[in-house]
C-alpha cells in the first residue's frame, strides 16, 4: 500500500491548508512580525503547489516562478522590516491595533 | 360709408379710459369727467351714424361685418378681430351707449368727492368699451373678450373702495363666480369649433340646422354650456349670489353694470345664439325653468331686504329671470324688449336710490329713511314712475314688456311658467312699492343730525331722462294690431328660424348615421296669435300689479305694524331674509373644502409625500454612506478580513 | 515509500505552521517558521525539485529567517503582551468568524482541487528539477524576469535603506 | 457662423469680465449689460431674417467636431427654437438690468449670468445629441452657482437639490442617447448623433421606443417640471435671487418642453401616442394640483412657483394633444409663461428689495402706497390667469382647443384650472394690494423706480401685443409645427376609423365624418 | 554539458524604455551623492529620463512586436500606457519638488524610487507572461510601500506605509496563488499560450482554472482598489505624502488596469461568461461603496481616495466590455483621469503650508473670493471628475459607457450613471465650500511655480480633452 507516488491533489491540499493557515494568522494576530510571518507562510504554501504542478506537468516554469517568489519574498521582508523599524522609531510597539490614526 | 365707423364705437371709450388712466391725476376732475362722458357721447353718436348706415343697406342684407385684423389661429382654426352689425347689435348698442352716457353724466356728480375720481372713470370707460366689444363681436371669442372684460371691470369697480374688506371680497367673488360661467362658455366654444370648424356667429348660426340634430346630444351639451355661462353673467340660479354683494360698488356702477348692461349679457348671448337654442328643446326647458325660478326666488328675497340697493339688486335678478323665461319659451323679442325697458327703469331706480343715498349721506338702510319725498321731489317722482313701470302699470314700458313675456310663457310654454311669472309680477309690485313707501312716504326715520337734500342737476337730469324713457319705452312693442310690433319686425332677420328645414336636415343626418329619427311632426303645427287672450292677460296682470301695490300700501302706510306681526319669529321669513342661506351653503360646500383640501395637498401630499420621497432618497443614501464608512475601522485585521470574505464570496459566486 | 515520507512531513509542516500563528512569543513563531520551511524543503525534494529545495533552505530558512530574528532581537520583543491575541478579547466574534471562514475556504479549495481531474502525471526525466535544467530555462526563456528581478531587489534595497536609516541627511 | 457668434458672445463677455478689477463695479455692470444687449439685438436680426415659410433648419452650421465618433458641431434654428432663443437673450438682458443692485461679488454674478446665457442658447441651437447634452448639463453649473451664492437663507440646500435632481434625469437621458447612437450605427451603418439624421432614420421596436421615451421623458419632465417631479422648483425659486427665478421660470423650464418637442415626439411618435393619456393625466393633475397648492401659499415666490407648475401643465397638455392647435398653443404659451411669470418674479423682487420679505401676510393695501406698481402687478396677474386680450389667453385657448379635439373630458378638467387660477391670483392680489395699509413697515414704501420700470414695461407691452396680435410670433413656428404634426399625428397610428365619433359626438356629424360620407358617395358612384 | 545559447528573441530595442529608465534611475542615485542638498538638478535629470523614456518607447516599430519568447510585447496599449506612466510620474515629480521642499524631504532616492516604480509599471503594462506581471506588480508595490512611508517622522505616513505593505503582501499571496493555479491548469505562464490552451482544450469548466481566476481577480482588484479589496486605499491615500497620493491614484492604478485588461482580455477571453459576473459584482460594489463612502468625508484627500475607488468601478466596466473600443476607452479615461487628478492634488498641495496641510474641506471656505482662479480650476477638476460636460471626465465616461453599451451592458451603464449622479453631491460639496461659505481662516498661499505648472497642465488637459478630444481619441483608438 505504500507503493506508487503521492497524488498531486494531496500536495495541493497541503499547500491550500498552509495557505489558509497563513490567512488565519494574518487575521488573528496583532503582532506585526507574526502577521508578517503568516504572510510568508502563504507564499511558501504557494511554492508547494508551484513545484507540484511542475512535477505533474514536467515543466520548469513553476520552479522559475518559485525562484522569483523567493526573491520577492526577500525583497518584501527587507522593506517590510525596514518599515517596522521606522515605525518603531516613532512608536515603540509592534501591536497592529495601535496603528489606528487613519480610519472612517 | 357710415358703417365703416363701426370699429370706432368701442374705440372711443377705450381711448377715454386710457387717457383718464394715465393722465387723469394731472388733468383734473372736470377734464376727466368731460373726457369720460364725452367719449361715451361720441360712441353714442357714432352708433346713430352706424344705424343710419345700416338702414341704407340694400334690401335683404341684414348684417354687416367688419374685420379689423386677424387675431390668431392655428392650423385650420383662425379667429378675426371683427365686428358685426345687425338689428340685435344695434339695439344693444343704443342701450349701452345711450344709458351708459346718461349714467356717466350722473356719475360725474355722484363721484365728485372721490379722490381717485380718474380711476373710477378709467374703469368705467373701459367697461363700456368691453361691453360694446361683447355685443359687437362677430365671433364667440371676441364676444368672450368682452365677456371677461366686463367681468374684470366689474371686479375693479365693485372693489373700487379697495380698503373695505367686504368690497374686495365682493369683487373677487363676482370675478370667480363669473369665471365658473366663463369656463362653461369656453368649453361650449371649443365644442362649437369641433363641430362647425368655425366660431363666426353668422356662419355657425347659418350652418346650425345642417350640422346639428334637433334635440341631439351635441346641441344640448353646447347650449347647456352656453346657458351655464349665461347664468354666471346674468346672475341666475345657481350663480346669482355675486350680484347682491356687488352692490358694494358705487351706485352708478350698480346702475350701469349690475342693472342695465352687463348682467343682461347672458340674455343677449342666448338671443344671439337662438339658432342653437331653438334646436335644443331640453335646454330651452331648463332656461325657462331656471328663469322663472330665479324670478320668484329673487322676488321673495327682495321682499325681505332692508338695504335699498340690495332690494333693487334682487329685483334685477328677478327681472333677468323674466328675460330668461322669455328666452326659454322662444320669445326672444320679448326678452330683448324687456331687456331694453328694464335697462331704462332699473337704471333710473338705481340712480334714484343713489340720489337718495347721496342725499342722506350714504345711508342705505330703508329703516332709517322715510318721508323723503318732500326733501327730494325730483328723485321721488322719477323713482315713482320707474317703480310703476317695473310693477307693470299700464301704459308704462314695463307693463308691455312684462306682459309680452307672460303671454308667450302661456302660449309657447305652459301654464306653470305663466303662473310663476304672474306671481313674480305680484311680488315685484309688492316689494317695489314697499321700497317706495318705506323710503319716501310715512314719517321720517332719518338720523336727525342728517339733513336730506336734493341732488345737483347733473344727477337729477339723468333721472328725468331715464324716467321719460321708462315711460315711453313701451312704444317699441305695443302689440295693438296683429303683426304691428316695431321691435319684432326689426329683429325678425336675426330671429328668423325655419324649424321645418332644420328637422328635415336632422332626419337626413340621422339617416346617414344609420340611426332612426323620432317623429317631430307635432312640432310643426301652427299656433295662431290670439289677440283677445292677450288683451285679457293684459288686464289680468294689470290687476295683479295693482293688487300688489295695494298690499304694499296696506302693509307700509295704513298698518305699519302688520309686517312685524307677520314676520315675527317666522322661520320661513328668517330663511328668506338670509337669502335661503345659499351663500352659506356655497361657502360650506365649495369654498371651505377647497381651501382645506389645498392645505392638505400642500402640507401632506406635497411636503410630506412627494418631496418627502425625494428627501428620503437623499437620507437613505446618507445613511448608507455612514454604513460604508463604518467598515473603515482602521484595523489592518479587518481590512484583511474583508479581503478574505471577498475571496470566499467570490468563490461562492463562481461555483 | 513516498507516502510514508510525505504524510508525516506534511503533518509536521501543518503543525509547525499552526505553531507559528498560535505561538505567544515571536521568537517561538520564528522558530516554528524555520522548521516549517525546512519541512517544505523536504517536500520539494520529494517532488524532485532539488534546486528549489536548496534555495528554500538557503534563502528562506537562511537569509530571510535570520533577518526576522535580527529584527525581533533589535526591537527586543519579549513575551507578547496579552493584547496580542484577538481571541483573548472582545473581538471574539471576529475570531470565530475567521475560524469558520478558514475552514470554509479550506473545504472549498480542497473540494475544487479534487474536482479537477489531475490523474495523468507526466513521466519525469531524470534531469527534472536539476540546477542545469532550471538554470537553462532561467537564462534562456526567462532571462527577462531574471533581470527584472534585479531591479526589484535594487528598489527593495533603496527602500530599506531610506526607511531604516537612523537619520536622513 | 453668425449664430455661433451670438451664442458664444455672452461667455466671451464673461471671460472678459474676469479681467476687470473687482472694485470697478460700474464698469463691470455696464459691460455685462452691453454684452447682453448686443446679444439681444443680434438675435433680433435672426428673427427678422427668419424665413417662416419652411420648417428647415436655418442659420445652420455643420462642421466635424469629434470625427472619430461622427459627432459634429451642428447648429441651426427652426420655428420651434427661434422664439425661445430670442426670449433667452431678451430675458438675460432684463435680468442683468434687474440685478443692478446686487452688492455681493458683482463680477462673479455677472459672469455667471452670461455663462448661463450661453449654456441656454446652446441648448436651443444644438442639432447634435452629444452637443445638446453638453450644453444641457453645462448650464446647470452657472445656475447652481447663482442660486447657491446669491440666494436666500436655504440657498445651498436648494441649489444642490436643483443640481442633483436635474442631473439624475439627464444622466438617464445620456444612456438613452448612447443607445440611440449605437442603434443608428447598427441600422444605418452611419456613426452619428445628428438629430435630423436620427429623426429621419430611427426605427426602434415599440417596446424599446417606450424605454427610450421614458428615459428622455424623465430628463425633460424633471426640467419642466411635471407633476410628481416638481418639488425642486419651489425651493429653487424661493431661494434664487430675483434674476435667477426669472431665468429659471423664463428659460430653464422651457428647455424641458423644448426637449419634448425636439426629441420625444419626432423620435418616438408611436410611443408618444401610446403615452398620450399618461401625460395628459399627469398634466391635468399638475394643472389642478399646482393651482390648489399655490392657492394656500404664504410666500409670494412659492405661490408663483406652484403656479408655474400649473401653467407648464397646460403646455405639456398642448404638446401631447399632438395636433397643430395644441402644439402651437404650447409654443406660444411657453413664451407667455416666460413673460408673465418672469414679470411676476420681477415684481415680487421689487417689493422684496424694499421689505426683504415675501410673506403675503406682511403686505396689504400696497396699491395705495405704490399705485404704478399695483397697476403693473394687476396687468401681469390678469395675463397669467389668461384674461382674453392678454397673452395668456391665446395660448391657453389653443391648447384647450387642441386637447378638446382629442378628448372632451380632459379639456373640461384642464379648463377647471382656469377657474382656480383666478382664485389664487386674485386672492393673493387682494391680500397684497388691497385692504387697508395696516403694516407700519409698508407705510413709506417707494413706488417703482425708473430701472424697475425699464425691466417691467417691455414685458407689459409684450403681454398686450401677444394678446391682441400674436401673428408675428405664431407665424414663425407655423411651418415647423405642421411638419412636426405630420410626423406625430395620431392618425398615423390609431386604427383608421375616427373613434371620437363613437364616444361623445354621438348624434352629430363631425367634419371628418362628413368628409368620409362624401368619399363613400364618390366611390359608390364610380 | 552543452553551452547555453542566448535565445535570439532577446530584443533590446523593444525593451528600450525599461532600459533607459532603469539607467536613469541608477544615474539619479549616483547623481544624488554629489547633488547635495539641492535636489533640483536630480529632479530635472529624472524628468529628462522620463521624457527620453517616452520617446524611446516609440523606437520599436512596426508594432505589435513580441520579444523574449513572447513574454514581452510592444503594442498600442503598452505604448500608450508607457506615455501615461511617464506623464504621471513626471507630474508627480513636479508636484513633489515644492512639496518636499516644504516638508523637508530632501532625499534623492525619492526620485529614484519613482523612476523605478515607473519601470515596474512599464514592465507591467507590456509583459505578457504571468511571471513578468508578478514581478512588475511587485516592483511597483515595493516602491510604493516605501514612498507611502516617506515622511518618516510622520506617524500617519508610517501607518499608511505599514497598512499598505501588510495588505499588499497579503494580496500578493492571493495573486500568486491565482497565477499558480492558472499555470497549473493550463500548463503555461504565457498569456497567449494560456489563451490557446483554453481555446483548444476547452478548459472553460476546469475548476482549478476558475479558482485561479477568482484569485487573480482578488490580487489585481486589490491593486486597483476595487471593493471589497479597497479598504487600504482611503487610509493609505490620506496618510501618504500628497504627491505620492496623486501618483498612486494615477500611475500604479493605470498599470494595474493595464495588467487587468491584458490578463482578462488576452489570456482568458474565452472564460468571459464565468468572470464577467465576478467583475460586474466588483464594479458595481466599487462604484457604490466609493461614492457613498466619499459623501461623508471631511478630509479632501480621503474624499478623493473614495472617489478614485468609484473610478476604479467605472474603469472595470471597460475591462468587462473587453472590446478594442473598451481598451481605447480605458486609455482615454486614464489619461483624462490623470490630468484631472494631478490638477486637483496640485491645488490641494498649494493650499497647504508647512505644518498645516489644510486638508479639511472646511479649509476651502470662501476660496473663490480670495483666489478665484484657483477655485475655478478646482471646480473644473471636480466637475470633470464627476463627469460633467464640457470637461475631460465627461468625454471619458461617455467613451466607457459607449463601449459597455455596444457590448450590451445596459444595466451596468445605468448603475454607473446613477452613481455619477451621487458623486456630484460630494464634488459639489467642495464647490459649496469654495463659493458659498464665508472664509474661516486666512489663506497664506505661496503659488510655487512647479505645482502651478502642474495645475496649468491639468487645466489645459482637462479642457482640451473635454472640448477637442478628437485628436486624442484618434490616438487612443486601438486599431
């Protein structure tokens, strides 16, 4: 029963689950950093399906794509963390809900 | 050619009014008076010239039309600004210009103390020219100009003392009540155009028998509408209520407008349209009935009033009722005859009353008069003559005219009309002499510190002239020998109507339209003129008149206490004295509800419902925008949540 | 064989991911994240995408996470204050909603995934996923993205500098 | 070209004014007046050189504007628009005189006035749907500014209401316009918004026609305003400055009726015929309703505003009689309403300037204090209740005549408006002009001064001129109306026998029927 | 192992604008080191760069031309969009000059970032491969994250940056997932290949593809700030430095719409039946929420943000119509919109001064009688935004509505029309304050040349496009 390869659907499911966990993280956490990590989880989740599709279709676009995703992730992280630092300079907190000047 | 002068007749008073209106204040009262009366005199003379010109017309031509300019039109509808002269017009022209001139003269004296003398005469002349337009117009719309013009002028003149609320109300009331009539008139005109494709009198009257079915729906509706118009102008039931109030105006106004001329316009119009009315038996019945009813009702009210002018006003209403009755039974000559004589004696009576009021400084209540005959003899005698005339004492004019009306009521109508007419005559004689006795005889009840005096010449001369006319006016229609009847022969061309031919056409039309024609044969069997019966009736009505006078004499000279005894606590009397409560009735049924409805419409419907819905929409949008704002909580988390929700909902839409 | 490896790792990844978001202290979350990324690398290996697997470890688990840790330390975030949790205060409603939402989405996606008939995997050559293959693609067909990515990084760099510099001259 | 010049002269003047120093009020006013007067005189030339014998567009100019959409700058005047055009320039001139005393931001005021004038003129001359719409919307702005800046206490509310309410309608019209544009493109292959071309070629199926008709209807009915859409009018009128009200009543409302004549009827004759009863009843309700409501108003301007609702009801009724009488009556009534109501607003303005109130109960007995004013007021009032011999009557009678041809009942209901008109006008007049002069504030009112007389007298002259000799006015649109009627006449749609005969001419022979009988006879002979 | 041959599809001429601009961007960075305090030189250099970019965009012909194995295209759309981008960036830079002077943002990187952002937009508008599109979007976004937070000492600005960044990254996740699924279900990242696949294999009902589309809609919808993915827009627009706000609301939006239009009309037009409905819902929501939200606003930047949301709704109608006419309409609308918006923001900037930005609508009370010309031009811009003739906005709306009407989306057009009626309300509100209220405070307006210049350009553009749009329409119309 342990023969044969894993059906792609399972990989996709895994990625979906991780993706949603990422979403939930964004929704429920107030710690900027953690929210940010959750977003990273989402990106990673996507990577899984990219590779899975590559594997399934015998193509390499997906891998290129995920390569790019990593660049993007890196870039975003750098900028994002920079922003967080800048924020922290004016307002020493990482609690998202305290950034609430702009509303209505 | 003299007839070319026709258009000048209404023009002179118009010019006079314009001059007085614009420069009256500068040129001084005398000049104003001269201009006003002069313009009337001029148009009177012109009418005489026109009359001569008319007599010179070749044999068989009984109408002259003069189109001044083409007024307006659209498509195949067009209406000219044109005058027509025919025997009927001429008669009316003489009445209006003649009596009008006399009353103008009188007014110069009567109004002399007024500050805005010029305004009065501007209106007065304007009225005269409007009235002339009314009678001389050669089509319905031009007549309508005059028709509304006179109404408008009477509005001004009734409200002449515009600081008195009652005067203003009376004026407004007169205008609006008249408007009700005009509304019907207007509809009639449209209907006429719809059928005839023209609104020219001569053409319409000529084409009537071919285009209309005898007793058909169309003609009945048209004539009914016209008649409603007439009731408005001529103060017949149910639209008569404005006339008594109109007495708020200066007395000359009452004399000229509300006795001699304007109020008779309705009668004139019906006679003018006789060709239509002849085809509408039902309408005729209505006309006669309303006329007779008005005659009696007004007379009864007249018996109970104490304001001298109101009494005369009601008597006017009742006399016009007579004329209507005459029209209703097809005796158009009689109607016109009575119109003319009435113009004479009623004008005289009003002016007389004016002279009385003038003599005792504006007192109008007869209970504060009495025994004036010694103070103002001329007024008294002229007044008496006219009273006898209206009461129908031979050989004064009123006798003949009224008698002719009654005769025809009996012959062409039926016994009921005659009965009503004769009883109205009785009442007339009674209340008129009641008036005379209360005013001039008995002991004076005048306020002691008022010294009655006779009026100046300029006021008494007209009285004399009018009294003379009231006496002699009967000549126009003394029916001594069969067929010898000046007025009748004179009006023949206007009133000629060939019933047989009309019936023939109607049958033809109905046949074409595939309907069956009722038998009209009985309408055609001839009626002979029974001279002896007429003689008898004359005598009878004379006796009736005398009875009335006698009654009045008993009540107000011999036994002055009787009226008290009879009227005390009689609910009937109360009812009659406040005019059968018709005014109140109208107030309750029409005026108040309208105003309340309007208020409701405005406050509830307009402000709340209609505008409310508009504003409501705006409010809803505002509320929604508040909601839209509320989502912008400013928390990143919620924003993300929205994205997620959007995601799931889009998924749901997709799958 | 694959199966035996896949499911535990997958489970582990999910667990760690949950750990990331339900962990009170940022540091803990970061640790979980690293773990998850390593797990993913393993999964990439299962999928024979060795090149990406390596990158995953180097870039993500390496660079990026180091950056995270660095920032956390820099801002020396201690035990997260209790207000950090949505679920622990009034916004209960939202959190429940989110939970429902999450399950809903998962269900939906999985449902869809299984709807699609993905049952004819291609026969993979041995070269699949090797540096050579990927590299070739990267420098031929996808040379433009590769170059553009450099611009992206440049922009990011400038941005990071501008924002994070203690003071702008 | 000449027409273009006249149309854009005012806005050029406005731009010119922008460079005047604020302080130099005299010069500003004089320049504005000069421009307006020049414009009016030039437009008179248009009238005098107008060829009454044809319904064709005159002074036309057609040059490409947005070629890629086939939209042209196509202008021209025909009988329907000529008088409105001239009246616009005329009233603009009067309004500038009337607002001589405006204190606040006079320069901006005059600029707005002139810009407004161009906007309105453009509406009447444009023969391209796109262009028409541009002007139609553009003129909202200056009017909005005029109401909003120089208006009464609730001016902003009124201005915004006016703008939004009108805009909503117009925007739906825009949808219809685009629809027509593509419809024409599909059917004829020509991409154009040319009104004349569309009038020739539009051939939408009936149900679509009805939708389009409704879209246009909404735009115009709000402008007119017809009964349920009228509530913006009282607010706008009450709050607007005198001149604003005059323009509003005199021209803006006419743009609605003009729209019906220019678009709804020629584009969708069938739909217009089908909607005839609907419009007729709305108009009749409007006539009676407007009259009743204005009877109980306490504010003079509001009273006049509601009376406009009533009068415009007559106009709409005339238009939808769909015969010469009605439409010609409607057109002349357009002019009449402009004159009479305009004059009424000017007169109300006169006492408003003196007393800064328009509440009827504040006045009474004025005719003692200001006789000239009273006379003018009287004449205008009588003309607005349609006294024969004055302008109001000509229009009303033709309209009623026209609608009577269609349905006697409608005519009767509408005519009742004549009575009510007398009621509210005379009652108002009595309360303002007659009775005793009680209110001490009115004791020392000045009578009208020269400037005010200059604004009023021309209108009074027109009142009598049109009342007694309207030919010169009516002959201008004779040809155009006949042409229009030939397109929209109900005979084109209703089943061939004349069913009027059945209903209320029961036992009589109408002209048409006689003609038919003769025809039958002829045929039977041959 | 065999050497890797560079593919012959490398075409630097087609890529010219990107290259030129990136070179200039770096150049500016370097120049900034020497330029010192006064950044005017830097500004001019970057303006020149933009100009040259615009010119170099026309280097490649005949168009349409494909390059880099069909992952990059030079066609009418991309060309015209490049022009719009350069124009908007140019105006943004002009606006920034005075503003930055005032707010003390003396950093050369600012310009470099704007230029890089523009590069991203160009890439976005002209790439036909999802990977490229993704990268383009990311470049743009990252630059904007930074620009939004450029007033580093201003907590509001920081907050804007943070929100934008977090939500942007979040949305990127969705976009990415969507692209992945599309790739997975069609086996390619190239738009044309996808189109072919869909056509040939008839994958209309492939659930993965459909879900991919949904996710794409979310990702792109976020970038164009369409409801319900719009929540960031008001906050970010309000918080960012005003020139950046202006820039954001024009350039990147336009770029996102370019991508939107490309993806949906070139890759998956076959799927139209399934995505039309989604876009219709979003469009309608955007129009309503945008307009309704704007009504209650008191801050003019926030109000304009909401209005730009509603404009996104109108623009989506063009995407839905997806005909070539719609494409032209999109171009025209965006051009008109950029003129108008920059003009309006220019005036907003002019009204502010150091430490007191005067962003409340009340601050505009009585402007008309202190600075009539300013007030008048503001009125023109607002009315044009509302779509009132004879201004650019009207012609643009007319264009889009026509396109939709031709495709038979009557209901959609009616809704849009009603919305512009609502929108009049809040545009007029500003007019009310400017003309109908008495001044509350004193205006100390320094008419700085650059900003004024932008305003003038805005006015000219708005009126030119409104009254004589023919030439531009001819340019925009896609053959």
